[in-house]
C-alpha cells in the first residue's frame, strides 16, 4: 500500500512537471502565459510537497513538507483568480490586487510559523495514514486566515464566471465551462478530503486536473486573441525591415529582414552606440541628430549597394527621459527604377492630368450653373436671381479684398464667388406647386420652402466632394446651408446667431436680400435703390453682420450702377 501511494504521488509530480513544460510550448503571448505559468509552478510545488509528506518519517520532516505544500497553496488561489479574470475579460481595481497579494503572503507567513509557535497549529504530530507519512494538527487562530482566503476565492471565482456567462459575449462558453469544472472539482475535493481525513491523496490530483483544464484553455485562447493572430500574420507576410535606436544613438534591435537589407547591422552590438563607419549607421546617426535638433523628417530615401530603400520614422516616448527612433525600411528599388524609366513621360502625364482636371472642373461648373438655371426656370419669383446675386457677391468680395476688412486669403474669396450660384440649389427638391406659386406662401408652404438650404447643402456636397478640395466644399456648403440665417438668431434653418454663422454665408445673405429688394417679384414691385439701401443698411447688426456695413456702404454706387445697366 505504501509503495502504491508513493508511486501515485510521484506520478502526479511528474505529470505536473510535464504540464509545466507543455505550457511553455503553447504559442500564447506573454500576458496570457504569465498567470498560467504561475499557477502551474504553484501546483507543481504543492504536488512535490505532498510527495515529500508521504515520504516523511517524523514530525520535523512532515512540517517541512507541509511548508512546501503551503508555498503553492498560499499563492495558487490568487494566481487562479487572476487567470479567471484574464480569461473572462474582467478587470478589478489595483487596490484589490494589492490586497490579494498581501493576503497570500500573510497566509504563507503564518503557515511558516508551524514548529516555532502555536499560532497556526497548536499541536502537530506525525502519523502514518494509508501506509505513508502524514500529520495530525490542531488548528490555531492563524488557520482561520487560510480558511477565509479559500472561501473568499471560491465566492470571487464563481461570481466572475457567472458574470462572464451573463454579460461577456466575447468570452467562449467552452472556457467558462472549463473554469466551472475547476471550481466544482475544487469544492468537491475539499469535502472529500475531510471525509477521508487527509489532503494527501486528493489535492495533488486536483492540482493536476486544474493544470489540464487550464492547458485546454491556454491552447484554445490563441484562436480568440486577435492581437496575437494579427501579429503572427504580419510577421509571416512582412517584407519590411525594422530598426530601433535610442535618442543617444544606442542600438536597440532590428528584425531579420533589416539584417538582410544591410549586412553592416550584423556588426552592431545591442546597447552600444552606433559608429559612423558604415553607410547605414552613419545615415541613422545623422537622422537621429536632426531629430534632436528639432528637424523631424518622417520619410527619407537611402541608396545602398545599387538598391533604393524608403525609410519611415516613428518617434516613441516610452518614458520622459528616453526617446526611441523606430525606422521602418522597405525596398523601393522597383518603384524607383520605374519612375526613372518613365523620365519625360512623367512630365507629359502630369501635364495631361492637369489638362483633364481643368476640363473636368469646367464641365462641373457648367453642370452646376445648368442646375441652378433649371431651378430658376421653375421658380416664378427669381428670374435672373442667380446671375445677379453672383455679381453682387463679386462686387462685395472685390471691396473686402481691397480694404482687407476680413483678413481672408484669396482662395477664400475665389471659392465664395464660385459658390454663389449654388446657394439656392436646394430648391430643386421643392415641390413645383410651392415653387411656382404666384404670390405669398401660407405658413405651411413657407415651412416647406425653408427646407431648401439643408437640401441644397447635401446636393452641393454630393456634387463637389470627389472633385474639389475639402475647403472649397465647406465654403460652398456653408453658402447653401446658412444664407438665410440672421445675425440676431431669428433666421433658418438652425437659428444660428452672430459668428456662429459662417462668414461666407453672411456675405451671401447681403447679396441675396439686396437683389430681392431691387428686383421685381410676382408678389411685389422692385424697391428704389435708396429704399433698398436703407433696409439693408438698417439691418446691419440685426439681420446682417455689422462688420459688413462699411463694405456695403462703399459698394453702393457700384451696385446701383450694375442694376441700372441691366434694367
């Protein structure tokens, strides 16, 4: 009987050791393997402790073996809890982690007092049980700490597993079942050990079972770890080299491809300063010096042994004192030679592209003007409005540029003039019944008409986004969307107020209203120039931007001259 039990305990130690080795063969990243490795080693130590306990022949040997058991048993619950948290994707506060560590060390500390005082065991005697060494002990007050730790971890582990079952869809139910089995076996083994009167025959087998369950999870977790899968895929298909150095030119590392690109890197020792003897190291050192001086270039070309390489720099700051320069290197030889081969053809191609772009823009402008005219032909109130308001905007812009009233650049003004014909494009989406109505609108009809700025902005964006710059699209959208907003916030569609209204829309609003006043509509005769001037001028600060008052006043004669010429 004695030999069979010792062989049983020894076999469990060997299997536990094999499981530790098997864990190291599983392709998991460090963060996942770390908690598992701690569990496996703790379980191994406990198995070894129980084996030595079975071989003990006196109370001193039994106490020493028991302390080896506690070396694993004191920390195993904490390591298992951390592994469950990791598998279940649950985070706990840092203070709780600190408490758990202190608790495990406290349990191990008080268990180590056995043989020196009565705090953990008040009495210990060696006995032979099932043919092997064991001990009988009377528990002291310190043992309550171990019992508290076991109960705490059982409750905590079950709580985390149940929470993951209910809330964590990104956690495999197979993993949760494996974790549940670990807890079920642990609880059953606790009561079974009490029934047979010893842990020696039960607990080593439980530890090995836990190892097998965690091996299964650790093996499977590789398939759920997208970060590791992505990293592996990149490594397998990578064709780029990577070189990293510190800000003081200390060589850190590079990958295999970088060594293949540049033979001289094989002579560089990690954690030593790069010298300038080789072309590649001189190139890297020079770039690092430029970065230190504040001239951080993101990309550079490097010619090396009839090859052309493209370097891309990424500056990393792992700490306040250290800066890492990470260089991505790609073989650009084929592209470089192709560009060189093109030669003068590139210039012709560039010229052709510019010519085509000009033609596309011309077609685009004609299309937009055509759409605007189509809108105008449907609107019984605004004949010639597009052409006239565009001219008014051009007159206002000329004054704004000359006097530098708004401090805007030439591109802004040019874009504003080009955008003016598009300000009412949204009316194309308004029903003919409303658009062609020969008279004033009812409140319901007016509300429908007020939707045209939002619809116009959407049309403008769809028309321009693929051809124009984002800045031009923004200006044109603002003109279409906000030219009916009022400076006092009483306009539409959004009731913007003051400088919330884009300046281009504020300028368009002046042109739009002035033309409406001095032009005949089906529901009114045109106003005199004096009346129109007084209305617009008087509205500066309420309906219009007061900063445009001086510009409008200075443009009065030119505006009246223009309208006189077309009447």
